[in-house]
C-alpha cells in the first residue's frame, strides 16, 4: 500500500486506487487497470502495461486534486482543466495556472521532461478511451436489461473526439505511404482525439566521435579485435554488418571489403542484380587516413586470430568464448562488450564529449560527418560529398537518416574566410584564391591529424 496524500494506491495485480479519507474506490481507474492486466500478452507486453498504468494513475491524481472529479466543475471547465495535464507533469510548481500549481505542490511530485511526459500522456489517453467505452457499454447493457432508452447524460468526452491532423503530420504520412492518388483520402486527415503531447525539442549535439579524439582512440584500442571493429565503423558498417563479414569478403591485395546488402542500398551500379558470389553485396568505401589504418588493424588482428576453419572473419578473443565467431554469440552481449571497451578507452584518455559516453555506432556517425565535411573530390568547388552520395555509401533507405549522420560542420565557410583573408593580406603576390584555399585545407588537415588527447 502506498499513500499519495488524497489517494491511496494498493499495489497488486492489478493495482487499485482509493480515496484516503473515505476509503471509496476510484472506480474509473480501477476499471482501467483491470482492462490493462487482462490485455497482457494479448494487446500489450507487461512492461508496456506498467508504463500505461503509471500515466493513467498520474491523470487520476491530477483530476482528483484539481476538483475535476468532484462534479462541481461545469463540463467546459472540466475539459479545460484536463488539457492542463501536460503542464502539471512538465511545469509543476512553475505552471501558469494557479490550480495546477496548487495540485502539483499538494501531491509532492517531481517535474519531468517533455520527452518523458509522452508515455504518461499516452497512458492517460488510453484510460480516457477505455473508461469512455466502459461507460457506453454499461449504459447500453442497462438499456437492454431495463427496456429503457440509454441515459442521455452519457456523452463522449470532448477530448476523445477525432481531431484534424496537422500539415506536418499529413506530409509525413504522405511521404511514407505508397500513393495512387495525388492527395490523401478523408480518413487519413483525422486521427484519434486525446490530450496532446507537447513537442519535444531535439538536442542538436554531436553524435559522432570527436575529430581530435579518433586517432588516439584507435591507437589505444584495448585489443586488436576492438581496433578492427572500430575501423569497420569508420567504413560506415554497423557492428552487426561487421560480424557478418567472411574471410572471402576481404581482398587484401586489391584492398576491397565486401558486405552483404540484401536490399541493394549500397549498390551504385545495378540494384536489381545479384552481386558477388550469389549474395547481394556491395563494396565498402573508406576514406583516408582511416582506410590505411583499417588495413594495418586487419593485419594486426590476423596475426592473433584464433586458428580456425570458420569462414567468419571476426572470432572472439575472450577466454570463455575463444575462437567462437562473433555472429554466433548473443548480439546484445557483443554490442555491450564493444561499447564497454570504447568507453574504457575514452575514460583512460580523459576525453569529454557533448553526448557523454561514446558507443560503437558513433564511429559510423563519424563516417557521415567525414564524408560531408572533409572528403575532397577533384573538380568540385568545395569539399564534402552530397547527401544522396553519402546515403548510398552508408546504406540508408531514407535520405532523412543520412541527414542525421552527415552533419554539416560549416568548415567550408571557415576555410573560405581564411582564404579570402590571406588573399587580401598578400595582395599583389600573384597567387589565386585556389592557392590560399588549398593552404587553408592543408593547415586544417595537419591540425586534425596532430591534435593529441588534450584537445
């Protein structure tokens, strides 16, 4: 049993709520939890039910403390009060509405972020829909048993009425739907009603390994296997893709790496034909200096690779699983082990990053950043590949994913300003802007490759 000031929670399967002062059960919440627990294994997983219950309980607490359940508020006021539930969760004691502030202080809750509020509001909306459905069912059953017309006061809550989708929602649906007609049908323009979830502002922080950190990280990899796996990430491969590489997919003499590509997302020549040896494959593209480092790491790993007839390239070097192909081990366990080694190296070198701890996937993010900002293609006015080119190299089905990886660091603008300043300073020396632009990039590359752990 857990006391919540005005309400008391009785923990169980399912949990139940009662008024603390009177002991009267909170019927609508208790009916909701009964429905949820009946749906475990049918509509919801157990963890999902627990999350949804938490949101329903928070709404019940909010409605009780604000007086929306007392019957004293007219329907319009009760509806407006209900719409303040997100502010109750997020703003708390700093909410604009005095009723919300008082309710929050009385419950002793802690505020949560807009992102965390999403699951709470989803649970609250489900409770509203379930309780509304139960109320209508009970009214209909009463009418059948008594032979009388259903009660007129049984009306659906305004919050549950279908709402018109926003232009942004419609655009997203249109982009992700195979359309025969140029416009969406009427059904797509409306969605279930409910309390609106506040917009969550995404943090625009770095998602890649820091440029000054990458070379020291590679030099200090704990094992030769770790160093090789990290380098595969710098070739845009996910850990799962690297684990699936066979010895026959590596051509040391021609310096070619092939990776299975069932959907042909990396195949720049012919997406309809099967590639190397009957499997849809693609050649992995790497950029310097990481390409040369990869082949060095591969040679170092092959020197200690367990003697085995296994066709797979990556074999475990751990004592308990020595010689077992990584692809035959639990994928989550392998990922966790790889991330632990990355974070141990980051801690050893005392590298601080905006995103906190590094992970294996952030090597792949660095691939996108490097391709967008540092790859120089002869004949082009500025460095960096175009997003559709990077999309093919990274194997993304959607260009929007590529935009997340291939962040523009604004290096081109900085170099252009540097070159322009040099041209003006050396006016009359006879050199072109291209000469000073090249000098600026040369200085930049030296800085990138010579910065140490203290950067």
